[in-house]
C-alpha cells in the first residue's frame, strides 16, 4: 500500500527524501538535519505539524515567522481554492483587481501615509525593491544598516545584512553600504550624512532576537529627517501582529518612509513579499517610470487572494491581542527556566511572539532542539546567531500550548545541563 507522497512505507519516504537532499539538494544540510533528529513534515494544520511517522509536533519554529495564522488556515485555503478556479497568475497586460485591493488594504492598515505598494514573491525581493527605491528617490547611494541585521540573501539584501559568514564568499558586495551597532542612535547619527536610507528591523530577529531601547526608532526617524535620508523599516518578521502590535514600529509610534513585509502577509499559504512607500518617496523615484522595478510573478492573484483573506483573519480572530498576551506568558515562562538553569541559559528576551533564548554556549542548542523535537515541539536557531534559540509560534497559539512548549524547553535545557555535568566530571 502506498503512503502519503506515494512511497511504499513511511521509512521508504524518509530514506528517499534524505537521499535526495544528500545528493541533489543540499548535502551538508542533509547531514545537519539528520543529526538534529529532523523527520519529514507531511501535513500541517493550525499549530500542529505531522511527520511521516504520524507523530504530531507543536510548531514553535513557525516557519521562521511565516505561519502567523497557523498552518493552512481554512479561510485562506478557501480563498486560494476559489481564486485557483478563476485564474492563478496574472497576465499583467491588464489590470488585476486583487493586487489593487491588497495595495489599498495595506495602505489602510500600515501607519501614517504609507500608501503605494510593490509586490514580489519573497522577503529578500521586498528588501531589494526598497533599497532600489531609496536610491532612485534620493539620488544618493549610501545605505546604512545594522550589525547582525538580516534582510535576505539576494545580493543587495545580503549586502545590508550583518553576518560576515554569509557574505564573504560573494565579495565585492553592493558598494556604499555601512553598518552601525543596532540600538545605538548616536552611532547612526555619525553615519547618516549623505545617506539614501537607514534600513532597520524594529526587533532584530535573525540577529538573535534583540529588542532595541524604547525610543530608538523615534530617534532614528528624527535623525533621518535631519539628514534627508529615508527610514526603511524591515517588518518582514516583526510586522502584522508578530510583536503583539500591528507593526514593530508602532512601539515607538514611528512612520517609516518605506516598510517591507513578507512572511505572514499571505497567511502562510502562497508566497508574497511587498514594500509600501510614502507617495512622495515613490513618486520621486518612479513618478514617470512605471516599469523601472517589476516582477513577473509578484503579487499574483493567488497570493493576493491569500493575503486579503489572511488580513481579514488577523483582524476577525483578534490575533494581535492574542500575540501580546501569549507573548507575555511565553517570555515569563522562558525567564523562569533561565533562572532555574543559569549554567545553560543566559537570557530570554523578545516582544510579543518573537522570543529568543540565549544559551551560555552555542553547543547546547545541539542538545536542546533535538530534545524538544523528541517532546513533540519544534524550535529553531536564529540565522545570524547560533547561540539563540527562537520560539516563534503562530499567533493563534493557546495558553496550554505555550505551557507545553515551555515544558519541552525545560526538558531540553535539563538534558543540556545534565550533559554539562557529565562533561565536567569526565574532565576531572
Ligand atoms: N528581512 C527579515 C527581517 C527577515 O527576517 C527575513 C527572513 O528571515 C528576510 C528579510 C528575508 O526574507 P526571505 O527569506 O523571504 O527572502
């Protein structure tokens, strides 16, 4: 009898998939995933992923922030099904009603006078668009970004990102991009002269979940205005409720000149990325040049239908408030575990449902994440900082699910603590 995905047995599906990764997709990733006990995800609904053996996992990696509505939210899936019957990709020689509606909706829900959108297919593409827009609008070339930032892995976004290990193989990168410490407004002030833009995440996600001092973005706003530079808020991970507020920049009441969005925007069902800009900025760049920045697939009817449905769900299910409340519960619980195991954990921090747990030694992650998987909970490292495990569940998460994840984290940390004890007695 065939199982899901047409394999003869669950084990055959695992063997085939592992072998395909090892030979044809990404050999070193195949090894790392095998060692960390990753199985195969075959189905997902709500906060749960099922693997090829039928084991259920509570998803606290959350697709690195994609699954804000949980997996396969029925209203988003229904909207996509209905749209699929009509048309999936736009021909783009004619107007597309859904792209227009989505742009109008984004203008309505984003802060201030952010109004004109561009749609691509991913976060990095949104960032590329924002950087290009800033250069074209200001006729300046310098971009200021922050140490440890993560903006994506295409060349422009990568150049603005912070982690040298991801960048050095590709030198020379896009010129005139400089980096300043995150959260340090004085360091920013020293670099802004003649800059086209400052690009910043309201909370650094992949850099290890760093929440800047309150007032940092407001100060950045003032400094950008004074220098004639644009403020680009990269809200790809922090936006649309993740931080327990509509957007990360709401924490400081700041209106950026350009905002980037992706991840949760289309409810985790069809990829989309977007930037939205002030009309003055957009017009300065492209007022007479409608085809300067385009994308064949960007903002497809399927993706826009998904995004429109996802934004409705976010509102109707009051998910931003749930993210705030559950985020407080998660952070409080994680801080308690930090105080129980100071030899393994240094700190827990975060905003809303973007929580990071910093280890005293990055090696412990290799025990904690597999132990959490064994306990049926997924979690993930942050991309630019392997010493931080992120907990980033869907915004629909329930109180008892937070407690289950905390129990799994405690079990993982306890295992790392025990291992540490064994290593110390072995070395005596
Ligand atoms: N910007 C931020 C803040 C991100 O967190 C990410 C991805 O993690 C990106 C940009 C890149 O998005 P994508 O992986 O969709 O290209």
